[in-house]
C-alpha cells in the first residue's frame, strides 16, 4: 500500500515538473480563452452545429423573431476540459431586417465518440 501511494505521488510530482518545464497549463474544470480560427474545420463545424441548434431553441422559445438569422462575427471562444471539451461560443447574429443580437452557447464535444451536444444557450444584448 505504501508503495502505491509513493508511486502515485511520484507520478504527480513528475507530471507537475514536466508541465512547468514545457510551459503547458492544465485547465481541467476552468474555461480558458482560445483563438477563433475559421480554418480549424473541427472548431468551425462545432460552432456551426451549436449555432444552428441554439437558434432553433431560441426560435422555439419565442426569443428570436421569425426571420432569417445568420452569423456576423465570432466574438469569443473559450474551452473547458471536462468529460470531453466544453466550447463556449459568443457569436453576433443578424436577421434580414438588420437586427442583431449576441448568442452565447456551450457545446460539449467528446472526440473519441465523435459526439456533440448543446449544453446551454442564451441571447445577450
């Protein structure tokens, strides 16, 4: 039992030292900003999928008027390592009448299962 505890502690210390030397940061359970890159196909696909679903929910809830809405600008993206990765997107959307609003939504993505789910959404002015 003592050997097992010493082994676990040694691995933890080695991991910490390695992370300090390489400059890596671990952000399990904490959102970290990431750079939006529309050329990153995986991230762009997740944003588009989440945006489409969030707009459907917002329309069904009566929070978006019956109109054609489209993205104008991705304002921010943050990621959080949990069971998979949560991506928190803030996107400016605009309708054909020129009205615009910010839509924030969180997509959970489990890469090993190639599974995405919409965790939350909200409209912000």
